[in-house]
């Protein structure tokens, strides 16, 4: 499983999503992730909307195996239910 997190600096939800991903990486051999700093990479809101396929108001925007999951809360719920995030 590969997760991509699109986020920005100083965003508390982006930091939390990265922390969840790092925890999962340590716990699971089948999990890896990439964090994409949209500011450093020059990714605009319009670029992100094209990738997501709908209007984007917030970051992070998270994809699991190229499928858009949503934001930090969505990722947390998915990881709890399917990946044993807090087990």
C-alpha cells in the first residue's frame, strides 16, 4: 500500500497525517508513503483540484494506492478501520 499526502508547511492536519503515516510505516511491512509539500513543489490549488477531481478547500489531500481518500480525518478513519492504526 502506498499513500501520497499533499500538504503544506505549518498545517496541523498535514503534520498529523504525516505522523499517522509514519506510525503505519513502522508497524506494517506493506505500507509506505510520500509527503508532497505543495508549496515547495509549486503545486497550485487548481493543480490539486485536477488531481483530486473536485474542488479542494483544505489540505492535506490524501491518496491511497492512487485513490483519493480525503483529508486527515478521512485518512485516520480509514487507517483505524483497515490498517490497525491504534491497535
